[in-house]
C-alpha cells in the first residue's frame, strides 16, 4: 500500500475539459481558445512572442498557402528547428485537415529519408532556416513549401474545413526492431482525450505557463504544445540541445513558468546544474515521464522546489499516450521504487505473463493497456499493427496493447515500473531498439557481428554498449565507427562504449550469453587522434573532470570526448563542471565546435582575455606588493581616482554627474522588513557603503564609520490610479537620481521603494560613484539577494569572505606609486603614447569653451541579435572576444571619419584582476588607451589580432591610475590629457540574473533613460556605451554639442552597423575595402 496521491490546486480559474470537448478536431478546440483568449500570450521564444489571435492568424494564412501549393490530399511533412515557426506549421496542417509528420533537422539524412519514404509524403513545409537541408534531402522529388513565402494578403480567417475526430492527425516515428523506424498514428480524438487527462488531473488553466523542452517531433513535445494551446495557456519553447542546462533555472524564474515537463534524465541534469540558492516561486507542477524516476529524483525535487510545487510521475508511450499517473508532494516518504500510480481515465492497466494470462497483485509481468483510446496502429504497416494490438475478446470496443515494459501492481492497484522487457531501452528519454543499432553497425564492411545492450553508469543513467566482432586482421577505431553510425542514427542511439571481441559468447541453446560478455574497460579505446597527455594544470584539471564523468581512466588533449562515450547530457555535465571550476561562461555551441580537453582549455584561455565575461586577465606586470589588510592610519587618503572625482565635486557642487541611479521591478511577495534588514547587513559587510569624505586644509580624506543609518524610504503609490502609478514612480525616480549626496555625512548609498500594489514594487538604488562602479552593482545585487534570502529563511548567508576592504586598496595603491613599484607600468604607457600624437578632431570648426564643453546629448544604439551572434562567431574563430571585434570595427570607422591612421580609443577596465578585489564594492574601474596603427592593406582579421595583442598588453598594465598617467604625460610633454583620445568605448556583458525568493526581478531600462543628465564632465567628445542583452546589443552614444549634431551621430551609428555586417560577411576583406564602403 502506498500513500494517497497529492491533491492538485489550479492557478487561477479552472475550466474542466469535458468529454464533449473530445468529440471534435484539435484545430476546433484551439480556435475555441482563440475566441476565449485572443489577447493572451500563446508562445514566447527568445526572439518572438505571439498572442492567440496572432498565432491563429498566421496559422490560417499558412494553411491556405499549403492548400494552394499542395493540391492533392496526401499527408505533409514539417521540417524546422525548435521554435514558434514549427508550432505555426503544426496548427496550419491541422487546420488544412492534413495528416502531418514532424521531422527534426538534426537527424541524420539517411534516417530522414527513411522516415519520408515510409510516410509517403510528396510535400514538405519548412522555413528559411531549414530550407537548404530540405532541398538537399528532397532533391526536387517533392514539393517544398517555404512558410516565409506566405503572402500577408492571404485570407487569415478560420478555414472551417470539417475534420473527423477519428481521422489521423499526425504520425510519430520511433525506433523499430527491423532496423527501420515505425510510425505510430495519432487521431484527433486520442490526443484530445490525452489532453483532457492532463488538463483535469493537473488543473491547467489559461493562467499557466508551460515549458516545451522536448523536440516537437516526439510525443512529449506534441503533448506540451497541445496542453498549453488547447487550454489558453502560454507555451515557452527552449532548445536544450543548443542552450544546455546553464541558465535554465534563471529562465524558469524569469518567465514565471508554472508547469515544467521533461524526461527524468533531463530533470536530473537540470537539478544537478543548480547552485542551491534558486527559488522557483511560480512553479507548481513538475511532470516527468519517458523513463523511470528514482527516489534520488524525488529527493532533488524536495530539495530544490517550493512547497506549492507537486511532482507528477507518469508512464506513457506513443501507442497508448499517458496511461498511469502518480502525484507526489514534499510530505510523502519514498525510499525505494517510485510508484507510477494508477490508470488515467479511459485506460485500464493489466499485468500479463508470457502467454497473455492476467497476473495478480505483487506478480511481475508485462504491462499492457486496455482502452478504446489507443493508437489505430502503425502507419502503412498492418502486419506490425496486428502483432502489437489485440481486440479484447470480452468487449470488441476495447483493444489491448502490450508495452514491453515490466511492472507489478500493489494490492490497491498502484503500479510500479520495473524497466524494459526486451531489447528496447530508454536512453535520455528516447526509446531505442538495440536491434536497430546492431543493424546500423553491420553496414560497416569490417564488422562481422554486433550485439548491443545497455548498462547503468555511476549516476544510474542508461547507456548503450556495442560488442563488435570484426573481420580478421582489421579493426576500425571508435572514431571511425561513431562517424559511420552518426550518418545513419541520431545521437541518442550512438553507443557510449564499444567493446571489441573475437567472438560473441553463446549459451548451449545458441543464444548470446549476456553473462559472459566482458564489461566495458575504463581504458582509453583506440581513436583517430594520437594520445597526448595533458600539458599544464588547466588541461590536467579538465581531463580529470572528463575522466570522472565519462568513466575513462586516461584522456588525451585532442581526444574527441564524444568518441569516448560522451553524449548531450554528459556534455552539459562537463561544461557545467568546467564553468564552475574556472568561473567562466562557455556556450554549448563553443564546446561542440571543439569537444576536446584542448578545445576547452583554449576557451578558458580566450575567456581570460578581457574582463568578467568579456573576461579577466591573469596577473599584471607590475612589481606592486600583494594586497592584504593594512594598518589604518588616523587619516586615510582617497584612492587616486576618488581624489580626482572629489576635486570635480568641489568645483561643481550642484551637478549630479556622479550619481549612479538604477531601478528594478519586483513582482511577487516582497517582505519589506527583510529587505530593510538586508540593506543594513549589506552596509555592515562593505566598508565603502559606510565611508564619507571630509576636507581639511585643502586635502581630502576618507573616513569609515562604525555604522550608518540605512537611507531607505517606502513610498506608497496606491493612492494614484493604476494607470498612473508607473509614470509617477518614474517621475520620483528621476528626482531621486538627481538628489545630491552629502559627502561629509553620508551615506553615499540610498534606496527608495515605490509600492505600485501589494505584489508590485519599483526598487530605486542610487550610489555615488565615489563608492561604486559597474562591477560593484553586480556584487551589490548578488549580496543583497543572498542576504534577503537568509533573512527570510533564518540561516547564514552564503557569501564569499572579504579578505580586505576598499581602504586597504587605497593605501596599497598609494604605497605602490610612492615607492616606484608602478614605474614599469608608467614606462609602458609613456612608450605606448609617445609623441608624435596626431591630433584627432571630429570637427575643425567646432567652437570649444569651458561652458559649451559641458553640454551633451544622447542617442540610442542597438545591434540585432542576429548580427551580434555573427560577431560572437567571428570572435570564436579568431580566439578572441566580441569586445575585441567591436573595438577593431570602431577603430576602422574612426580612422575613416578622422582621416587618420594613428587612432587612440579610451576604454574602461574593471581593474579587479587580483582575487582579493573580486567581491568588493568600491570604485576600482580604470581608464586605459588602446592605440592602433591602421594600415589599409591589412585584412580585418590581421588588424583584429594586432588590437587583441595590444589590448592584452594594456590589460596587463592596468594597475596604474589613469589620473597618474595624465599628470606624468602633461608634466613631461606638450600633450594635453584631453587630447589623448576623443572617444571612450564602454562594453558591458549581459548582467547576471538576480534571484530573490518568491519574487521576479527585472531591470527598468526606461527609468534609466529618464534620469540622463543634460551636462557631463568628461574629456571625451564621444562616449559609446553598449551592453549585451537577450536580443543583441543595446546602448547609447553621449556626444558634445559643440562637436556633433544629431545627423552626424545618426550617420555614425548607421555606418558602424553597416561596417559590422560587412566584416562578418567577409572578415578577410582589407581595411581599405571596408573603409571604401563607409559614406561620410
């Protein structure tokens, strides 16, 4: 007897999916949701979101386009990548009353051709992204319908084509024991009955937000699509193959996902990738299926998710849909086998012996499903259908399907799943016929015999083992076998281990003796690549990580990790472990480009060539003493950068130039008391937030207070009409951003909270630049989030120790300068900026004065995600960062605009390459000058490598304060400091997500724009500030009135974007050719 299933509560108003709702077509049910919720969000991807009304309009147009292009009534295939376009095509096929098949473009060509041949379709729907693949596959023998050729003028009303609920809606292809995939037919009624079960048991409403993590060519994917779109809910596709698990948790929080669905293996790797402090306030259902769920998975669920979240463990197959379900809450105790529960409505579960006789409670046998709602059978294969499906002798209206899974029932009917009966096995959520893999192996001419079975790794993950008998005196490498198989089979069907043996052991009856098969060895198998041992500490550390995950004792630098048994899940594990170990981000695509220890080592080296995500560098070249906690004198001078800032503050006391305002939206249950306490603890942790600045006899000093009252104000805006609250908050934020600080009394950090409603707030944070910089804001938000979490949960905050404080850095910096320990860096910079320095003037007629020099204007800039992705791809090719590619492009543009070859650009460095500074709040940022000699004959690649080398060298000499450099240059030469560089280029990486318990946190960029000052104290004529975001690059240009007008700046932005497009299109073009295309 097991515990009673948990009760599911809906989110919002629940509308039951009735029996009558199954007596129609899928498209009719969808159109009802469109009528009920036309403005509701239907689909959201990284680059597109559609309401139900918009989705319906696009599907209707495409359906008519398909009917126009494909005249006959034969079925259609759909070939597209994971995203909104594929879902539009699915709905279009349903509306056109065409049986359809979904194909994953990532499948091998041979397998796609096999499936298309069996399906018998002469028509294929695709888009621009997959058109080339479709054309190569079909070779003119079929009609290709490119949905992006669909005319916007096509009628977008519903088609009203009558479709029987018992007609075939689509076909799902699964692995087949004959070596050919088999197509499982799905009717409209069967899918509607399945969605009825999911909806009613898990209480899906139009307020839910569902994931789509599985391929839309699988049963899991189709169920997710229809579970959302047939209930008015929102669907959120995410391509795990491309994106990996990194960022999945943040995505679930950011998109307020309420309903998560995946295979158990995917869930296992997802929870393993979590850091431990994540809160998923909106998630109420985790739905797992496709393979066995272990008690360890239940432990992970209890550990990682809130009390409102329930876990639904289900058993399903393409032939019978979901047929068993068990809902678990965090109070249940499960220590051994996790039950899959009880039959769903309309299904009966039988346990049968080898002869088809019914077994009683406790007996182990094959699981069979009895129902009126099973698949009609296999597409174009009546013989196989008759073998798999049987009429119930006692009731001809029912049929029985034997699943091939083993199980047993408890006395109350609760089902336990005990694995596969035959050669089928679940690999990472996919059902695989081992016989099909064997037949693919036999296509290799040197393979005499092959036997494929499965094993369990140390983490209880199933993997395939191939035993291979080769022709005499010939033996292929594992690399060659995998390459041959990958042309015929998808990745999940490739064996993780290959064992070469002289003969397959047999029993006395002539069957393969499984017990006599040798276990896969831990030793490195024969590969194409020669073995090269790890050559340095980084490669040794990476190799150790890979050895542990792949269970291979020895791994060479150039060994392809997939040839050693790696697969998509282990690849994500390796990348996640490397990212945690080396504290860098590695996109999964970069790993796939070079899946070796050497490739990962190169990515780490490249990642350390610029700061924090554009990356940090190793140690610099100065002889400065180590940073440590220093003895504090009675009076502490400010840092060099602070000293310069204080002089300007005294000269212009009414400016708010040095205020750093930011605003954030907090949605959810906010504990204001916990927030206030967290701000107090934040000030206790960071001395900078307790620092004030005093003046005595013309000298400035910093004073650290023992404590300082937190400047926190709560303003309730609920008295205003709802429509006016946000604009009122924006107005108050603008005032807050311009309010001056009292430097002598402090604090130089204040927070205002604007309450829009009980669960909607705007958090305004303003710091003085004396105690902050861009890096500091990331630390402030990270620490605040962790302190808030610990205050709510009553435990210790998990934050890194701070070995020093900012005052220690100030003392260290001045001592290094006083004792001459930075003279080496000073010599480097003087050499870099040695005369002659060609004047760089944008306008020879500009009238400069002390007054006009202060007035600035601002212009927004954006670079599309597609173009920026190409920039990042080029950066990987050049083993550098996007920052270097953008900086190189900017120098080419400036050379053309200024008509000069000697180009100097200012840029900011975090100046935190020392470990002691990584977690401190304070003003550490420094300015450096990158000088480039623009030679017209150089290719872009050659110039980028030169600027990369210059930048690396400059970063290695970033300790020297820019103000000290200016003072020395102006003392020893005729060059004025404001003539060194006319342009400052600032590049910021995408900010890390902020995770707060029970809250959704997002930056309010439009608030920031409203607080822009009209005057700015800067020596630069032009400041270009851009940052990474989900949709590419965004930012702004700040320019001086007396140098530029708005038309000049607009042309500059247009030229920069056009130049980038020309560069990524052909980076081998010469600088001269690139500049010739720029119109001044």
